[in-house]
C-alpha cells in the first residue's frame, strides 16, 4: 500500500519533475522567494535572486529546445546543468531542484541525472491532477506554445486512448501510474512521490514540500507566490486561439515567444480577473467517460505499487458531470481585448508585459547575443621610399644655415615648454 510522505534523509536531493500544469509555477515561485528560509534549515535551492526554476538546467540535460520544427530557441548550454551538479555535490544537506522539463527526460537523461547528482541521494516528486483538469490545462498549454487547433480537434488527436494499451506523449505524463512507472525504472519506487493535487486545497502542494524537506509547518504554505498561472476561461482561450491562428504563419518562433507568450498571454493571466460567471471550457461526454476509465485504472496501479502517495488518491476520480459547452463566441469583454493589446505593446516597446516594470533592452528570446564588432584597425601608413642621404660636402651653405636655424628654434621651443611646465607645478 502507498505510504504517506516523511522527511527525506538529511542529504537527499529532491528532484521535482513537474509535469506541466500541476502547480509547478506556484511552488517554484515559493521556493525561489524562500531561499533564505531554506538556507536557515540547511536546504539548498540552487540559483540566485530572480531564479525561480531550473528549466535551462533540465533542457541542457535533455538537449531539448522550445520552439517549432526548424525554428527553435538556441540549445541551453551544457554549463547550466554542470553548474547545478557542482552546487549539489558541494552541499552536504538537502537540495531541491524543480522543472517540468525533467518529466519528459528519456532513459539516457534519467541515468545521467542519477549519476551526476548521486544515485544514493536522489528522490523524485511529481504532481498529478484528475484527467479532466490536466486535459483542459494541457490543451491550453499547447495553445500558448503555438497550437491553434480547437479543443475537439486536440481531443480526437491526443486524448482518446485504449486504456491498458500503449500511451502517447500526453498520457505518459498525464497518467500518474505511467509516469511513476517510467521513473521507477531507474529510481527505487519508494523514492518516487506522487503528489495528487487537490483542486480545493491550495496548501497541499507547499505543505508536502515542507514535510519532505523537514521545514517548519506553514513556512512555505503561508506564502503567496508572486506570479500565478491560472487557467484561461472559455472566451479568453477562444480569443487567444484565434489570434494565434492569424499571426503564427507570419512570425518567427522568437517573435511569437516574445510578443504572444511573454506579452499578450502573460498580461492576460497576470492582470485580468475573469468576470463573475465567465464560462469555462468543458470536455464533451465521451472525453469525460475516457477520463473516468483512465482515473480508475491509474488508481488501481498506484495502490498496488510501492510509491509514496501525498494527497487523496481517490480525488483522481472526481470527474465532473457533463455540462453544456459555452459554444462559439461573437463578442468578447472589452477589458479582455484591452489587456491582450496592452500586453503586446508593453513587451514590444518595453520588454515586459507590465508597464510598471523597468524598461528592458530589446532582444528576441532565443536570439544569439551578438558582440559589438571589433573596432577597425587604423589603416597602415604607406611606406615612403627611403630618401637618399647626401654627403655633407654636397650641401650648399644656404641649406646648412636654414637647417641649423630650424634646429635652434625647435630646441628653444622644447626647453621653453619644459620650463613653463615646471613653473606651473609650483
């Protein structure tokens, strides 16, 4: 039977692997803004001020880049991963690193992670939600990465599944039993923690990290993350989807990432509060039935495993009743349109979705840093032909007198300048 979380060994390395849309942004923000507190209790969260996550480290480990086929960010430098490895090895106490990009690591990357961080120290934790919530959130996450397909299209292509059969990329992470089994190929099952996210208990996630890291109760759970990553409402999602469908064929990944992801979408999520009663996107009846089948199958597998379970495993089966779809939209709230336009203008002119932030230098995400060209070397002076030196007896008397006079004037001027300089220093 599953065991509840207990404090990890004093030298444990807790690797939080995500995956996407399981409260990762919230816990990363809390950990990042709690570094001083963590240090006081012997816990290291690698990175400095403003470093909330370890995405570059995870991408470097995997050799992964965000972007589109043939148009992606520059690959994260190997130095990112090596730096976190060095920090972990140098710290004798507990360490926690977090990135949802770890969840997608293949076997080669997982083995390297264990070898570099210490197989005897590594413990893994991942979050999971019921298949309805994770399905809708994943569709929205894909949209924010440039996917412009409607929900029904995405569901048919990605969500349908023969329960008990092979799984696609989505279900390999959205099904907690599949994700736990994958990581248990290299990590002992009792070192893998499945954290079941409770949609009604926002404190469960930070409280579980408190338990594992042996921190005082409430030390993390009492903090409010500075940035949220809420889901989009139905009208927000549809407006954003149509914008993406219109602009994507005409922009590069770097332009899309900077203006749409970092401007329009972030301002929408951070600045706008949905109107009361604003409809949410819902799954059609067949997808709800699919979710219930997956949840039951996953719960049975986890109950029969040796993995550590945090939260209520049965909440995975909390499938909502069928609801009427909000349908298509011909109008949108004016404040929604304003926030999206403001976000695009803000990041295009100031480098940030918020006009309250300090102006940032303009540089597209993923664009290489181009060094200033080296100053041109001064043109070499053309060598003059060597002058023929005449013997002294060939000079005329007038030439000798003029030459002597010039030497006297130059010598006198030089000596006068030196005298004036010494007098001015007195």
